[in-house]
């Protein structure tokens, strides 16, 4: 009989084995591994070691491209289109804002939205992550709402000074707060209430023709 042997010891991964990847191919593998880790363990459990192992590369390779896990996480989310929305063009301010918030709501209800919710929750105690999200990702609503308001100014629905006012981003901010507090999906009646009860009274010129009930 063969002598008894102990349990097999798993050998460490040799990242040098297999085809060597460079440039875009390697970067895509790393960012894909990052998104998979975020979906599995969240930002709190994300480490450069775990991503490197999942992407079958070395940790030093990650640090040559991204200085921290916050930078890596934000870059991965940005590349996967977490902040991308189409610019609505319904012909009215109300219709455009409702269409934008509906797009954002769909995005929030997707797996990407769940990842972003986790990241936003972590910003309260990770200043670097908060800064990177503000600079690189946190533009889904504000950028698009500015284009919507500029067209509303041209139509005479909104005064130009609103474009630089804090009131401009209230609709997207309220939707984001709803998402952070209660998650997704966000009921359509909440979107309509945000627009009709809060946003339009804040930004519209007094006395425009009402288009409530459309859009």
C-alpha cells in the first residue's frame, strides 16, 4: 500500500503561465475582474490582490496603472457605462426631465446600479473614493440636465440664471437620494411627483402653459 499522505496543497497561481496579455486586452481583463469582484464582495471587500488573482495577473501590474483600489473601481464603473444616458428630446421641459429620470431609474435597477449604490454608500468614509466619483462618474444626471435646461431656456420655459443655480440638479439629486435610501426599482409615480411637485415649480418661469399629464 502507498504510504499515507497529507491533504494536497494548492500551488500558488503562476501568472506567467498561459498566453501573455498586454495593453488593452490586459486592461479589459483587469477591469472586468474588478466589476465581478464589486458585484460579488462589494467595495468593502475589494482588494488589489483579489482582482489580480481573478484577472490572472500580478498585483504590481495593477499598481502600474491604478494607484489605489478606489481609482480602479471608479475606472471600471466608468468604462462599463454607469454614467451614460441618452439625451431626451420630447419638446418640453417636463417630458425631457421625466424621460431622463426614467433612464436613470432603469440604470439604477441594473447590476451596475447595485454596484454604484454600494460605492456611493462607501463615500461617507472614503474621501478618495468620494472625490473620484465626483470627478469621473457623478455626472450622469447633472451634465444631461444642463443640456435639457439650455433647450428649455431657448423655448422660454426657464430663465437663464437657473443654469448656474443649485436648483438645476434638484430632480436628479432627489432621484439619487431615493435610490440610496430605498434602492431600486423606483416607482414611476415617484419620478412624476419629483418632476411635477418639486422640480418644475422650482425652475420654470411663472405662468407657462401647463403640460402636466403628458410625457
